[in-house]
C-alpha cells in the first residue's frame, strides 16, 4: 500500500504541475514560432549579464544572432521596427533577453533603440549604468523631448531611452496621443526599437503598448512558466496574427 500510495502521489504531483519543461510541452499549448532557445548562464551583479558585451563571439551570443536573423526573415516589410518584449510572468528573463538582443542587433550595424517601458519598476538604467532623471515618462508627460531623453551607450549604434521618473498612473500615459506620436517618430530615426515592458498578466501596461507595436516577443522560462500563463499571454497579446514573434529561454 505504501508503494501504491507513493506512486499515486507522484502521479498527482506531475498532473498538478503545469510548468513547461520541454519543447514538446510548449507545442501542446500553442503553435507560434520559436525564435530561439537560450541556455541558462551564470548571473552577475543585479541579476543581468550582458554576455554579448563581454564576449560577442560566444556560443550564447551566436544564439542571439540566430534570434535576430529569425526576426529579420519573419518581418513582412522593412517598416516593421517596433517590438514589445514581455514575459508570461515576472522573473522570466525578458530584460536579459532584450538587453542582449539589442546589443547583438547594434553590433550588426543597425541603429537600435532600447526603451525601458517598465515605468513601475525600471531596471535598464542599472543594467547600462546610465542616469534615469529623464526618460520615457518625461516625454509622455510633455516634460522632455526624445532628443533630450535618449542616452548613447558604449556600444556603437545602441541607444537607451530609460524609464524616467516614476509616475502614479503609468498605464494612462501609454494610451495618450503622445505615445502614438512617439512610436511613429521612432520609426523614422531607428532601424529597430525594442521595448522592455512588464509582463502581460501582471498589469495593463503591455496590453496598451502593444497596439503600437509591429511584433511581440514573449520570453518563457522552462521549468518555471506555466501552461495556463502562456495561453493567457497569447490571448492577451492577440495571438492570431502570424507576425507575432515569440522567444523562450531555458
């Protein structure tokens, strides 16, 4: 009886555990395009490692090049430049992914802008060690211009638009005409724009931002992301258009 009980308990735990553990698990949830798979790598201070900055000839950097190439071939025209990077849930690697993807795209000779769209818990200014006194929120509230808010980085071709000062109601800023005008303006000044945003399910920000985007990349962490979270994210993202992209990391 003890053996039977233990076996039943193990089976029950596995049935209740809905986390994505393999690529096959992912395909049972959806059939959207996988841009690439990134193996886990050791984190450094503040939880973010810019592997493409430290060693852009590494195997992991090459994986980001594969993702960049996949995005290029999936784009239906050259005017598709704005990409929202979000995750199924917090802590699933989206900031690490978007930071490295931005670097590797800039190293390809592109003019790239990386925007910190997380106005609730901004992080990119820490990653790239730049000031956050002026940024996206400053533009959307009319207190600054794009030219004054964008920061250059040590990487040729890569520019950062930090989040800027915290605001009491950030979601409302993303729904303004200023946001619409900003997105149109960005297309004339950059070859590629990545926006790091909060997860789709945690707050409404990403759901509002996505209306101005040309593609959405959702990061998924194996052994962490749950199947129902992926389904809800794809529904929220409006996954029924083939131009919606997706990436996941192990």
